[in-house]
């Protein structure tokens, strides 16, 4: 999953507090403004709603375009915007796994380490423990050895606290599932070549190298008796973690600061797959669907934001549906209304002009406001943008938030449906006739009820009531960490 804003702009929707939690909350000043000022913003709102509209024909067009890109990406590397990366995961957790396994999740300025004791079918997860470690800023610009030595040191310190319910049989090497959320070209279940660092990292000496080798060598230098048994993407980890508890899980989607999706694919539907076939006849494909761009209903505000981003022309689907960008699109609309219609007074509020100052948790909180004068909206506009507003202006702000959230949720729903439809087509009708689960992780899906409802509505509209009743979308919170440990167990050198 790719997140493509500058580090200063990256504020995860996972950890953000709602507007109700901010303290102190200033008294909202009711600025009386003529109704004509508010009415003059209506044409901008109407055009936005029209440009963002996602009626059924638009959703079908988007789904069909995604299907074409998925098939082209499975034909050959570079065949489409969708990378359709092979995970080399051909065996998913069954519940029979036993023993002590570790996971490392590296995807930003912190890394997370976790251990889990598995007890097989009867006991399942006996115990789990985890720690989070901050990466010193200078290591983000240091050498490969320095970074991986620091990570291995953190793992070693964590492993030293092992005890109690956590038991490693004598003579065994500890095994690790490594969630690595940077672009890699995976070559097997336990190897992957780093393409490039992202998210503010500029570590020298790693590009073109196998990141598993880098970590294994660092653990040896730390004299840590541990090896990587599985290298996974966070979306793949989410699918594995959910599948452990529910055999019907076939798709996993992350909708948080960034977004991605993966699914269980038949190996005979992957022309670019060379080498030995999967023993199960299936593997997980990581779509990297944030890069999809065909047929999306875009506004002038989306195009402006994209043009000013650090990766213009890339990750368009992500920029339309993920938590990093929804608040920024709303902010750009409000700037236009402030400039052209004086919605917030005679001058454009300076704080509102700061990119990414309005975050997706803010627009989510504003959409929850059911008070008569929309006081929560007024407080957020005052706190975040220094805006004094009346109830009419606040209602327009809510409508802008709704237009952007509705488009995002419905487009995400269309993407999910297209993955399911492809699975149905390739399996010759064996998916829609039974219960099929989509595991969802990410703060955007978890904390934004309107977005979640719009996503579900799109799935129901596209599939119809009969088929959609078999499609279960379940929240799988923080599944990727334990999922990586489970994949280490599934691919253990000792069996299970």
C-alpha cells in the first residue's frame, strides 16, 4: 500500500481525536452574513456534486475498467497501472499451527514487534505481546546496515523478555513474519528486492538488495537466533490474519491513510507466473489498486491536488478514496468558496490555505454533527481554519464533506465488487453462491460511518440483493501483524 504525501502532511486517521475531544473548545462566534453570500456558494456545491456523482452506470464503468487492468497486470509485469504483485503465499493459516512465532511490521517512522503463542485447533491463540519502537530520524537517511542493525537490536531486546506463556522448544530457531510496506519485487515467500524507499526514507545501500537478507544478516550480527520465514505486504497479512478465524475470507482491503487490496487467485489465471506451480493451486495477489486511474469521476479540485503532489499522475484511485486525501479535497473546495463567494467573510482565512490542514477525521466529525446550528462544525472550522461561520455556511460545508465521502466510499465498493466478480468468472460460478468474506482494516473504514455505509450501498447496488447477501464485509482490526506471524507459522521450516 502506497502513501504519497510529505511526512509533515501525514497524519494517520487511526490516532486522530474527534472534534468532541479537543480541549479547550473555544466559544463559536456566530457571524451574521447575508443569505445571498451563502446562496452564491450553491452553484460551486452543485457542480461538485455533479462531478463527484457515482450512479450505477458510472460504478459499472469503473468496475469494468478495473477488471481490464487486473487481467493486463496478471498477463505481464508492467502490463497495466495495477501491478498485481505475486505474494508467493500459497498456503493460508488453517488453525492447526502450533508454537511460538514473531512478527515485525516496518512501514513508517515506527516499527512494531509482536510474538504469538499458537496452540492449534483447540487453543488457537494462547497469548500475544507487542511493542512499538520509534526509528531515530537520522537512521531514515543513514546506511542500510545502520537501519537494519537498529531494527534487529529492537527485536533482540523484545525476544529477551520472552517467558511465561511463550515457549520456544529447545534447539529451535525463532521464526519471523516480516511485514514490509515499501515497494519490493517479491521473488519467493521469504525474499524480495527493494525497488525504492518511500514515506520519507532515503536509506543508502538497500535498493536492489533482498530486504530479507539484510534483516537476517543484521539479526546474526546481534547474535539473535531468529530467521525470516515469510515476507508479506500489510494487506496480505490482513487476509491471513482474518482467514485464521474464518475459512470464508477471500479478499482483504485496507482503507486508512492509504489503501490497497489483495485476494486469493487461481494460479491458472496468472499467465505471468512462471516456475513451480502452487501446491494448493492458489496464491494471494496484491493488486496495489491505489494506482488505478481509468474512468474515475474526477473534479477540478482532484486535478489541482494531483498536479501539486509529489507524484503527479500516480496513485489516482488512492487520492480519491483514502484517508490521506479526503480532507485535503474538501479544504480545496472550501478555499474556492471562500475566494469566489466570501463564504467565510471578506478574506480567505490564512489557516485554511495551509495544505492538509483539514484532515479526514475533521470531515468525519463534521458529518456526525446533528445539532440544530451545527456547533461541532463551527468548532472544527474555528480550531482548524480560524473560520467564524453561521449555520447556513456550516450546512454547505457538511454537504461538501458528504459529496467527497460518498464518492470515495462508493468507488471503494466498486473496486471490491470487481475483485469478487473476477473471482466468480475465473472459478466458473463458485464464489457468489456461498458465503464470501471481505476483511477490512484501516481507520477510515473503522471510524467513518457514512463512508462505510456508502461503500456497502455500492456493493449491494452492483451485485443486487440476492448475491450481496452472501458477501460479508467484516472489520479486521490490526490483523496484519498477527497475520505475518501466522504466515511464518504456515511456512515454518519445522512444519506444524
